[in-house]
């Protein structure tokens, strides 16, 4: 048994050098409430501490190094509703209800006032004769919610370039950091190039909290147009989204930013919508007849049969083909040298083929790759990689299309063609979405192009309906005119009868 005195001495020796809540509040020149609020592990400014069996809290000075630094000079801090971090006075931006006041001599108006340290800012809500008390109270609550949503951020924010290098891109090693590693390969490369070539040269040395809405809007909106140095509205919108995502990440990572100025940026209205390139079934069949390489032919056929995306066609392996059920399971997408999941959450899907189509795939395998394993590519290229679809389109498909007098052709046009054929054959939209991997009906409608025959049928239906209603109206008018004429003819006879009866 350890003597009680030894236990007491051990506890006292352990407590030597540890700070109490009062000691820490005095050293930081803040209130005790400020310290107690940050003892909760869920608080974003959690203070590491030790809790004794008795319930008391102690702090190790070494663990607090670099967390909250004490100030060299005395700073007057209110003892409630405020905090200090880094020696700078801050007002706690929560639990403030504000006061509703009535001001004005000639014309009264409602005013909300709230505390911020030694100051009491105010905001005008509206005129008394235009706003009731309940409306003023509601406006006060909405305004204070906006004020209380602000974060406690101290000091200057990081620069845009510094934040990008710290969380997005490592210049020395050429590797992606955490914020970009979570994105898809195409987005990673595009965002990195946009930041390094466009946005970092413009605002890289500026603090993120000093960048204003107006200058962002002037720069991005001024870049839209035609000619040297101008970009399309779609590209400018992409710049805006990338910059906005960086500000959102800076707020989430507490990098000294309290607002996202990109949210207030408005771009010019979009011009007339351009009809996407879409070839006809006859043109697709003519191009297929001119392709020589069996890989090019089967790639063209699979694109028409399944409506798969270009990366999904590259990611097809022989294990994805289910011969017994005449189906292909799309579960992988290859972009450049990166293998990822399909684009959307419904991209992982099964596409049923006809027996004729699956026999064509089997014939292609037996004639060209009889010894291919389950993990081998259906469309193999060089060095064990899938075939380069862009090269096939540039050097083989488009020359054939130009020979046939067909305009702009690309792989995505076959995806539109697949959906258009299903639309013409009255395939329901749920089936079209499942086959193409669309998440919503709205996306599928973008791929739905009604042909001239469908447009003519719609016009004939409208004309038929109008003619039927017009005939019904004419019939009703003719009946009304007949009744009116009969009434006009019978009225003089009745007058003569009444005249004779009065004379008699």
C-alpha cells in the first residue's frame, strides 16, 4: 500500500507548473468564460488541457505554445462577450440578440444596435409608418443572424498564391496536395493550369481578404468575347467556379478569410444557345463502312450501341462483357493515363445488347485477341494502355467524314445520336437515363434532339386540334344565328296580334 502522504506529494508534484483557468485568463488577458468555452473538444479553437479527478482543469504551458500567444502590451478586453487571440481584441460573434430602438425626430424609424467591444454599431431597419413592430422584430433577428454568422478571425489572411501552394500544388515536387488530390484527374489538371496561368498571375500576391467583388467581376467579365486574349463565357464561368472553390476552402480551413467574394460576381447573360453537333444514323453507317482497323470499327459501333462516354469506352475490359446475358457492365473510365470511376453516380451501370451486337463483339475478340484475359482492354493501344480515342478521331474518323462531306464529328456526337434514336423509337426517359448514366431528366433532355419528322408530327397535331375547335365554334355560331333570325321573324307577327286585340 502506498502511503496517503506519498499520493498527495505525487499529485502536488504533477500540478507544479500547470496553470489554472484563472491563471490562463490572467496571462492571456481575457475572461474565464472565453477559456471555458474552448474546453469542449468540438470547438474549433479547442484548448488542450488536463482534467483532474476532482473536476478541476489544468493547462500545460508547453502544450499551449503557438496556440494563443500572450500580448506584450496591456490590451483592454471586455470581460464578457469578447476574446483575445494573438494579442488582438475580437468581439465574440455569437449569442448577440441586439436591441430594437426607435429613433428620428420628424419621421421615426426602427434601428437595431448590438455590442462589439467598446463600440455599439447600429443598422437602420426601416420607417415606423411602413413597418409594424413584429416586422421590425423579424428584420432585427434576420440582421443579427447575419452578424452572428461571422467568424472570429484575427490577423491578415494568406495570399492567394501562398494558399494555393500550401493546399493545392507543391511546386518543388510537382505533386498535388490534399485539396486537389480529392478531385478527378481532369479537374485536377484543368484547375492547376487555370490557377497557375490565369488567376495566380492576377491576384497571387494579394491577401485573400483584400480581393473585392468588383475587381473579380471586372476581370472575368472583361475576358469574355472574341479575339486575342478573350475566352468564351463557358471558360470564364469555369474560372469563376475554381476561384470560388478556393475561397470556400480558405473559409473551411480557417486561413483568415471570412467571406467568399466570388458569390457576388455576376457574368453577362449567355448568348444564343448553340446546337451541339449531332450526326444522323445514315452518316454514322457511312462512316462505319469506311473504317478499316477492327478496333476503330468496334469502338464506333460500341459508341452507337451503348452511348458510352469516351473514357468509359477506353475503360472497357473483357471482364466487363457478360456473354451469357448479352450485356456490358460499365464500371471504369480512363482519362489519359488515369483510371477512375465513371463520371456520375449513375455511371456504374449495365447496358443490355442484342444477340447480333454481342456476336459482333465476340467475333472481334476471336479474330483479333483470342488469348486476351479478363483484365485486358477491349480497345488496346500501345504499351499496354487503352487506345487513344482522340488520335483515332483525328487521324482516321474525321478524314473519312470529310471525304463523305460530313461536317464536325466527335465521339460525344454518337452519345447524342444514341439518345436521339431511343427518343424517336418512343423509349421512356427512365430507360434512356439508365443506359446513358444520367442522374436527372434535365440532363437527358439536353441529349434529346427531335428530328424534322417529329417536328412535323407536332405541327400536324396542333393544326388538327385547332381545326377541330374552329369547326365546333363555327357550328355553335351558326346555331345562334338561326335562333336569332327565327326570333326576329316571329316578333312582328306577335305585335300585329296584340294590336288587333287592343282594337277589339
